[in-house]
């Protein structure tokens, strides 16, 4: 048996590295895919919530839109206002007990992380849509573009670019927050750590390894997202096209 | 019934209790170049924005080819495609290249093919002297260039009329000339109807068929530039022009 801290680190790594890596991979893909699902949910919720109310002269449409908007804001409030861990328990065991559905853990993780982060994402996207200058919308309107064309071609591309740093932040937060999924026995990184530390009762050593692994994942992700942001802003320079008879692109 | 392009009758606009436009009446014939002048905050821009319903009028009527633009079955988007607008702050789509700015309205609203739209966009970018910059993004070019692209974007829609909302007011003095040159060319050669809210007295004087002087949300005087600039009937018009021309 090792006697020093570093000795234990090496020993534990040698004993558990396949499990630890598998746990890290699980954490990574749950948080990444979960955030991707949340992004889509957030986008849809924010776009629907930002549509102008139809006129009261069409009462059926008016009240349907108002009811939908109410449900969407209720969704945001409920999922932002309760802890992820509690949501995991309620959804997973609730479905099992009352609907007799035993969700596969992978699906359950996606649903829980997606719905939870989707609520935050909806608010992030809403602020992104609001951050787009009103003049952009007016210019699109003045060309005769419809609300949806304006959203699709002008507002959303700019809104998404503006919120990308916050979206990246959510991915990083989720890498860590997926650790609470251990309550429904998803074998992500923290869950693996719990079983590994139990064997030799070396909590400090095991969790030091776990902490380092989380840090490597989150640091790598934030670098990746920085790169994506740069890509989305586009090239800093442009080419002068001298002879417009021969267009420079297909 | 008349063959007027626009007929504006008793137009009113208030924001809450604040009345911005009071009983505006005037007609625009096809092909006319009309300058709207007056001190800032007098409702000139609001008038223009009511004409393409970026602001909803609160009273009166606006007719386009004898059709009420606030009527219940009026196709607003189709109308806006025919009524171009050039903004003080340019409002180029910042997520698109110069070329795409001039293409998106054509493909989405007029349903032109991409290649046809690009060809038309290049034609007008060339006209405003911006063809070389078609792959640039708006924040990479100067204000004067942006405004010229904005004019090309509007021209690409082949509108019947263009509304210019103080197109040179946000520009540094040395950049105003290049935009005025483009507008001058349009006023003289294109046959387009132009409604221009402007502080450029030289443009109003030399290039318009009519000059409308506004004060406190009303039209004070509406006449040919020679009358307005040389022999205005209303003392308030004279006062305003003396102040404007003294500055230059």
C-alpha cells in the first residue's frame, strides 16, 4: 500500500482509470447533449414568447397565443425555481411510480438536463433577442419581410451570436451540475468517484483526481467555445472584388 | 379620385397624450422629389414612418394609389416592398455581407432566384460605387459607405418610392458628399419618387420639385423650392431658413 499522497494518487489512478474515464465521458456527453437539447428548447420558447400578440379582433387566436405564453412562462419559472436534483427525483421516480415508465438512464438524463437548462436558456435567448437593435427589425420590416422572416434571417443569427458566451457558460455549469444525477444512479464522474473512494476510504485522494478531471473537461470546453465564437464572428478582413463581372463566389 | 401616388388626409399621430402630427394634408405625384424640412423634433421623421406604417397613425388617412394603407385587407408587406426606406442610422443587417444585405429582401419578399437577386444587387452596388465591397461586413466600412449600401439595398427591391429619413444626419461632414452625390443622381436620372427628410438645404433647393416646411407637427408651407427659398409666404419659414443658411 502506498504511504504518500502522490503514491495514492498513482495507485488509485492505476486501479480505476477505465472507470474514471468512462464516468468523465458520461458527464461530458450528458452535459453537452443536454445543453444542445436545452438550446433548442430555449430558442423555441424565447421565439414564441417574443411573438407579438395577435389583435383582439381575432379572439380565438388571441387567447390561444396568450395561453401558450402563460404556459411557457410557467415552465421557465418552475424549472428555474426548483433544484436540478429535486427535478431529477420527481421526474424519474414520478414517471416510474405513476406512469409505470422506467426511463433508460441516458434518456432520463437528457430529459432532466434538457428541461432544466432549457428554462435558463429561454431567458438567455430572450435577452439575446432583446439585445438586437430595433433598427435591424425596422429595416427588415421596411423591405416587406414578415415577422418570421425577420426572426430567421436577421434577429436570431445576431441574437445567437450575442448569447454564445452565456451558452458556453451553461455547458460548463452543466458539466458540474450533472454530478447531481448520481441520485438516480447515472454513473457519471462523481458517481464513479463515490464508489472508488469507498473501497480504500481515500476520499481526499479520489476527489482530488475527480476535481482535476472536471477542471480538464471544463477548461477544454471553454477553449473550444472561444474558438466557435471566433468562427461565428467571421473573418476580420474582406476582399475587394475588383471586377464585378466575374463574381468572386459561386 | 386622383392619380396621386400618395394622398394624405388629416393625418394625426400621438404618442400617449403627446401629439406629434396634427392634421397633415398633402399629395405626392409619381416621380416627384419632395424635401421635408424643419427643426428637429417637429414630426418630420414620424410623418415618414407613418407612411410605411413603422408607426401606426392615430387619425386620418393615407392612400397609396387610392388604396387606404390602414384598411383591414391591406397587404402591408407587399406595400412595404414597393416603398423603400433609407434610415438615419443605416440599419444594415450586421450579420450579413454587403451583397447579402441587398439580396435577402429580393429572395425572401420578391421570391427572386438567388442568382437573379445577386445580379440585381451587384448592379445597384455598382451604381452607388460599392461593388468592390460586396464581401465586406457592415461594421468594416465607413458610415458614408454604409448609407450607400443601404440605398442599394432599397433600390434592389425596385421600389416605386423611397423614403429618406435624414440620410446624412449621422455622417461625419466629410462623408456627406458621397451620399448626396448618389441621391442627386437618383433625383435627376432615375425617375423615382423620393420623399426626403433633410437638413441639407442645398439638396432641398437644387433637386426637389417641392419643399414642405414643417413646424410643431404641422405643415406650414408646401411649395416649389424657388418660392420657399427666395420668397416664402410664411414668416416662420423665412426665419427657419435664415437660421439654417446662416450656419453655412
